[in-house]
């Protein structure tokens, strides 16, 4: 660590912000609008801030009484609420060394954030621990922590950490003499100077190296390699489902409480959908039992008309876009679709915000991006024009001014870019005149992002025009809109740019890159977005990058016993692991899944080649994917989009396909293959099949 030695009349404040290897994406204001960006920063990212102030004139107007002896204001904090930077204890531990000898009567004043909720923190000073609670207002207020009078030591060692409840977020910490009357030598020495030194020294360590215990080597044969990758991940997903996730369904209520709390913006938007995915992939009995029952419980516990209230718009929008859409993309018009429709209708039942294009329910850019993505699907799934009209109101609100470019290119800002891209695609089929109107505005926005928001490799920054704002793990989410633009324009306007970016992923800078620290979520978001693009542009360097990053940082191939947790960041890791595994099976699923199975597939000629291996006897079936974009969502084309499992090899239920095994060929309908192709293996058995569309159909 660094230490600042100044004149004897100054006090030094050394702050080391070490981020724990997990975090919650949270923080909602009274209207339900998200304001905290999603970040992950690892233990090896060290922020060192030196801030000194002794003048009481520098106190905020609403600061408590007393004499400020030393302070640190988090001007370089990674999150911002209402214009105030801060650190969130859900992913940050704040450690302070204050060069002041402990004396009786001192306190810490914490500029404590709240979003009309209650939060807590663990404050440890020279080994003495207090649990502090506060909140119930919107914004920041001072919270005073009285220090024990009998603290030992030559200085104050302060650690502020997450406690057991909802994590606090802090904008400033001050060492205060509350009476303002102390005038002994020590306090006077600390209180003399009016000098303010507010600089930030940021040291970024090298990206974390690969785990000490290396993963087992992968086979060199591409087919066997895919089987090893997918088999390992799917078996781990199944164990996570049973050993971890299903245990978080409350036996009395039936609700899924992945982090001990019920809310729509986290538990049901970012955790529940991947519980569904895991059950859909590995255990249909669980899917149609406790996992489906959890939906019934959520509906039962939600008051009718809950999402009509503008204060709940954000939670509802998150639940629809990140939660229910992800489910509907793999289940179609099931109960989850009915729930999605009900929530959407409540959100739009009474929009309160006037615009020249009609009323909308929010001005939050993330909510509106999510809504555009949801409404386009609602329109094509139902044919009801009101949903398209709502989406157009939002798009007109942003695009028709002619100069809209989002400044936030990371999580939450990505929603509007991807949403506008998907709407453009859908409009090109259903309202070509509207697509033509949007096209030049979209190009201006996309060009500006490339010009001012990317590094030399084509990877986007967190913030437009700010190269120092770090690289965004949401770069792939944004490029989804570029794919949509090219498809609508019917020419490769951005293709070369995207292919170059995917090739650049082979550079050492992107190996184990701590997008947001060592938390799994940064890796998971970056790879997920990358796979959306690689599904359309299978650049070899990009595919190799995805395999490497998933193996080392998401699926943990170095440790078969390491399972994910269920809080939202870990759930996002499960999400990306599933997407990546199904790339290696080309969307084919073995049901029921059995521990020890190895299933892989690669493209071969106009079809696919599949291998299935097992160390134990196996009886089951291979289930082939459908063109879900058409059969479930109603899209004319498989438009690039977020919150889905990409399609790789799909079967049309009305067409015929040949299946070749051991030189024998049989013909099946697509409906039969989707229902499941029977397979049987002996212990240590292996089957290789080749599947392709039959000639003449």
C-alpha cells in the first residue's frame, strides 16, 4: 500500500478498496429506476485515494455537528446516484488507515445512501465491530457511528463491509470530533489545515492468471472436444440445480429466494430465469414441478395491478425483459408467456409521461430499452398492434430528434441500443416505411458509438467519449444492433468491423481479462454478448476465446466440484455456461440428462455430426431444437437479439431428415426429432450420428 507523509499539521487518509469476488447489481430509487451500474472489480484492482481536509467550512450543509478531522469523499467511486459517486458494499470492502491516535469521543460520519429502503453495514475499527443500519429515505444522509472510547493502537484501522442484510452504499467517510470543542494537541494538529488534496492514484494489477490447478486437456478431435466441453458443463448445471438452486425454493411459500430476498429486479429478473433454463436443460420433472410452481407462487403473492403503479415500473420491466423473455424464448406460449403478457399490460395500463408521440411509462433509458425489446416480441407473438405502437412511441421519443446517442455503453445502457436494433429488424418486415424512417437515425447513432466509444480493437468503453472509463463487458450486447442493421440494410455495412473485433479477441489483453474484476459476472456478460455475435459470424479466433474464457472463468474446468451460487451474478454465470454448452451440442439435448454423459456436435456438410458417450449404461433420447424465433416468437427471421439461447441446428417439424448411424440411414420428420430420437448406450459406449435435411423437401 501507499502511505502519505505530510507536514505534521495534516492528517493522511489511506484508502484501499478491495472488491470481493462477488457483487449484487442493485439499487433502485422510489420510482423503481435503476441507477447503479453493474460492476465487478477484482481483489487485485487497488484504488488508493488520498484526501485531506480539516476545515469545517468544507462540510456539507446537512452534515452533523462537530469538527471534521479527516475525510475521504469518493469522487472516483464507480457508481453514481443522483449525481453522487459512491461505493456499494455489495461488492466493495472499504479499508481505511487514519493517521490519528484513538482518543475518547471520536466518531465516524458516513454519507449513507438509501433508495427508500433499509440497509446495513459492518464497521470494524481496531478490531471492534458494530452493525450499523440506516435508510428509509431517497438519496444520501449522514449516519454517525460513535467509536468506542477504549480503542487501542497508534492509529485508526477502519474496515466497512457488507453485513447480513441489504448492502449499504457510501459516498463519504469522515473522522469527526462531535462536540467541536476538543482542543488537545492531537485534535488541534489534525484540525489546523484548510488544504484539500483530492487526487486518485489507480493501480491496476495484471489480469488474473489461470487457476493454479490446470484444467484437464481437451481432445484434439473437434467432435470429441465439443462433447467434453458440453458434457462437463451440463453435468455441473444439473448438480447446481439440485444441490444449490432448488434448495432456495421456500417450502412454505413456494417462492424462489436466491439471495434470501424477494424482489422483481433481482431475484425474479436475473435469477429465476436461469433456474428455469437449468431445469429445462437437465430435469423436466423439476421444471414442471417446483420450478413451475414457483411461478404460481409469485403470481399468488403479487397484488393485482401491482405493476400499474409507476413506482413498480422498473421491477416489472426487469422481470419481463431479463426474466420472462429469457424463459419464453425456450418455452414458447406457456404459462410464463401469460405472465409476461399480464405484466406488460399492467405497465402500459396507465402511462403517465407525456411525449409528442404519446404517453410512455418511464423516462429511464434502461426501462425503455427493455420495453422495446419486450414489446417487439409481444407484437409478433400476439399480432396485437398496440404493442408495436407502444414500441414505436419509445423509438420515436429517442430517434426522431435526430441526434440520439447513448453515453452509457455498458450494462443498462446496452438495452436501448439492442432494443432499437431489434425493433428496426421487426419493422423492416411489418412496417417497412417505419424502418426506412429509422434507418438513417440508427446509422448515425451506431457510427458515433464506433467513432467515440471503441478502442483500437473494436471493444467498447463503458462510457462514450471516455477511453479512461474502462472497457465494457457489454460490448457484444451493443454489436447485436449492428447485426440487425446489416440485415435490414441488406448489405455488410458493419460486418468487417465486427469480424475484426472478434479476431482481436485472440490478443493477450483479452485472456482472463478482468472486465469488472474477478467476479464471474464480467466474464459471463462479455462471453454471452460475444456468443450472440459469433452465432452469426463464427470467427475462429472469437470461438477459441469463448472456449478459453468459459473454461477458466465460468464453467471452472479446473475444478469439477466448484458449483455456482444463486445470487444474480452467479446466476448469470449459469446462463452463459448453458449458452456456451448448447453451442457445442448445436442445440441438441440429451433427455434425461445423466451424470457422466458426453454430448457434442459440429457442423458437417449441410447438417451436423453428433457424438454421445457415457461411462455408464444410458437410455434416453436426443431432442433437436426448433426454429424458435419463428415457432415461439413469431419472427420471420432469426433476428439477432439478447436474452435468448442462440439457435444452431434446428429442425422444421414439417420437413424430413436423414439420420445416419453405423452406415445405416433412417428418415424422420422434424417433429419426430424434436420429440426425441431414441438412443441407447452400454457402459463406456459411444454413438456417432449424422443428421441432415432429406433431399427433395
